[in-house]
């Protein structure tokens, strides 16, 4: 009986989530952006989320010139779908509405090459790629074991080494990307004005003043303060209620 109730509850939630998403799409097409936001938010209340949902929410807030919520939702969408060009483009448009013009510190050398390579796929996909190569290794091993000729054995033997190398690359990329995902904690400034301090207290000297919609990266938390880093490398402390973390 409990299983039946659980299945019915889950089915109802899925139906409501789908219905809310479709209702939001219809309202968005009609230009009722505020009501569309409410419909999309109803989906989030069912604990369902997707890149498309956050993308549409970002578009609604953008249409209403709500800078911080627009940037925040596009950032949320990008976390779920990091290679989506539509999300990246709309995020750039939303960021152009922000007051702060903070340059991004360019990454160079091997570190940039490695990051560009691993970010091609999510770490889960890298893990599945490694599993696929593991299956291919088994195929090569079976081919080597049952081969009757020296040439075919040599080909399968070399193939096994190549596949092992590819497995190591896949596993390393998955671990590297997961580490980056866990350590990179983006947040969006929601306060109209927020002063970044040199210390986690109001008496600390001012480092920079930020405006709503600016993306920062959280490094640590101390009481009601967050240590953040800007894209240009500037570090400082900001009050926790001034920002909203994406992850």
C-alpha cells in the first residue's frame, strides 16, 4: 500500500511539474513574464529542476530587466548544461546589464589547455567514457587471448595498451573536472550595493563596491561573511545576505 501511495505521489508530482513548465512556456509566449516566473517556480517547488527550466526563468527575468535573478538563473542553467551555447550567449546579454565591469583574468599555458580539454564534458560523462573504454579493453583482451596468429596477437596487445592509456585519460579528466566543480562556487550579488571588505567585519577597509548581478566566487565562510574572489583576481569579504550561491 505504501508503495502504491508513493507511486501515485511521484506520478502527481511529475504531472504537476510538466504542467507547470508548459503553462510557463505559454505565458512566456504571451508576454506574461511575471506569471510565467510563478509557473516555473511552482515546478522548482516540486524539487524538479533542469537547464531548460532555469534558462526560461532567466529569460523571463531578463525581459523584466531584473538583472540579478536573470544572471543567477542563467548561471544555474549553465551548471546543469555547461556546453550549451544558447545559455552562454544569454548569460552574456544579462551580464551586460550589470553596472560593474570586471575584467576576467586570462588563463594561459598548460593550465588553460587542461581546463579547456576537461570542460568539454561533465565529469559524469567522462566517467561513462572511461567505462566504455574499459569494455573496449575487455574486447581487445579477448581478441588477444583467442587469436591464433602472431600478427593478430600483436595488434590486440598494442590495442590493449592504447585503451589503458585512454582509460587513464578519461578517469583523470573525470577526477579533475569533479574537483573543479566542487571547488568552484559561483554566486550572484543580489544586493543593489554591496561593499567588499578586506576583513570579515564592518570596520574593515573597503576593497571594492559591487552592484546587483555581478558574479563572484565563494572561497570560504566565516559567521555572516563570505570570502569571495572576483574574475579579475580581487579577493575580499562580503556579507552573506548580499549574495546568492548558484550551487
